[in-house]
C-alpha cells in the first residue's frame, strides 16, 4: 500500500489589477475503501478575506475563497499525504449483461438507483446520440457482461484515439473529437461516457491524479505530472468500477481520486469569477511522489 505526496500548484498572472475574485477549488481527495487521506492543506496567495469548506451534491470537498484586495496574481497550492491500494478484484464476466443493467436503472426501484439515473443522461460536455451509440455497439453486443464490455471499449479508445495535447481544448465539441480521433484524458473520458449513456448505461467522470514514471535512467522532473481523468461505471450489486480509457486499463493503486461528477464541468479543479484582470497567463504543475521519494536525503 504506497503512500503518496501530491502537490498541485495553479497560478494565474493578470495583465491588469483584479479588484475582487471568488473561486471554488476541488483539489481535496476523499477517503474511500481504497484511498486513505492522512493530511490535506490548501493555501491561497493573496490571503482570502473569506474561506469556507463544504461538500457538494456529489460528495466532493469544495473550498471557497474570496480575495477582496487588489491583486495581480493568485496562486493555489494543495498538498495531500495519502495511502492508496488496488481495488478488490472483480470477475468481469460475472457482472450482469449490460441490457439488464440498463433496464434496472431505468426502472429505478430503489433510492440508490434513482440517484444513479442522472449518470445515464447527457450533460454539458457529454452529448448522446447515434454516433456515440455506434461506437459502443461494437463492444456492447447482446448479452455481454457489462464490465467486460466496458473494459473492451476502454481498450479500444486507447488503441484508436491518439493522445495529443495540442489537438483540443476543453471547449472542443465531442463530435469533433470523434472526427479527429485525438485529444487528452478529458476528451477520452467524455467519449466513453457519451458512448455508454447513448445506450442508457450509468457512468460518471472522475478527476484526480496518477503516478507517472520517468524514462529509464532519467530523474523525475519537478512539476512534470498533470491532473488526470478517467471514468466509473455503476454495476448493480457491486457499485462503481473505475476504468481509464487514456491508458486502456482498470484503476490500480497508482490512481488518486479527487472528485466525481457528470463531466468535467462538475469537477474542474478551479473555477470562479473576477472583476478586472484583462488577459491572464495560467501555469499548472502537479507532482505525484512516493512518500519515501519526497523525504530529504
């Protein structure tokens, strides 16, 4: 069970003075059956006049900041110390056929299932339609176990789509991502969600971090990591199963969950409003280190 130190820095430098800004930060990982948070700190510079913490509708920790003094930059630094472990193994072939999952969620006979219905519907960044249903139908053949089909689609997105950080922005329509077959983890997660939701199947967006490794013989680069996104499918009688279409695999101990929602809009690490500022420059860096690596020599 590895212990990680995760440091996430987001800095905005403004061309003009900002007189007031209000921000929401979703950077705090939560405890779960496979994730134990030892400590979390979130600092804001300049010092906010108001600072609050609450849980949102999805159970994510949301930090609110109001900076009410003139400023030319704002920087958020979060530091998390936590343990992770592999999820309990699941026999994918033993999960119910995807048609039965679809029909059970549609009926929503239990309160828990009623809450799951929202994850079968389109959202701002995740449309539904025949184009996405056709993508899913290659793997979701009649009678195939839900989890088995989902992993097959995960692997196919990994094989058929190219990772290209210059190909898209968060505002690139998902139909365009389908056409160019390129993008980043947010795009691939949205593609997966659109495909399953177009079949009436429940799935959600997950944001967080993943441990990365330098090339053989090379040291880790400070700030070289980035936030990551993947997906979860809901299996009645089991719960949520996480899959990563960017890397074509199931979630392992290397993944650190920060927030969940319908799509990127619900879990964006930072969002807010400001008065003034003009043009701005954004710099983001993320470090995911094993605790023993983070200790001084």
